C-alpha cells in the first residue's frame, strides 16, 4: 500500500518541483545533465519535477543547488546564517519533552 501524504505536503513538493522544472527549462539544460550533476538518475529527476513527496528531500535540495534555485528565500552564505540562527534557537529549548503532563494546580 502506497504511503498517503497530507495535501500540504504534496502541494509543497509540487511547488518546489515546478520551480526546479522551470529553472531547468529556462537554463535550457537537459534532464540527463542536471540529474548527472545532482548525483541521481533522469527518472528520479522527473519524479522531483513532478513533486513526488516520496523522493528524498536531500535530492530536491541537490537539484536546487545545481540549478541555483534559492531555498528558504536565501542564497549561499545566507543559508549558513539561517543554520546558525536555528542552532542558537534550538539550544535555548529543552532537549527533551516529557509526554506525561502533570496537572497544574493553580488554585491559590
């Protein structure tokens, strides 16, 4: 049985796939060339361009990098800055979350 994805997931994958397909065509690059540079196959590249959410996210990012498509509205060094900011924010949060919640007695 095939995995079912939420519509938001499939729509996000589709949007990214369409952006990548458009960038490839605008650059007049073949599927074979881009797939080779991204370290994947032509078949997988076609699945990415169709927005298949079952394709590994890393491959989407590899194709975006090969085509120069900015991710998260950032390019080059900006992505590294986003990583650093995210790591700082995460360091301020608890490492573990206790799923058992104690009831708070707020009767004063």
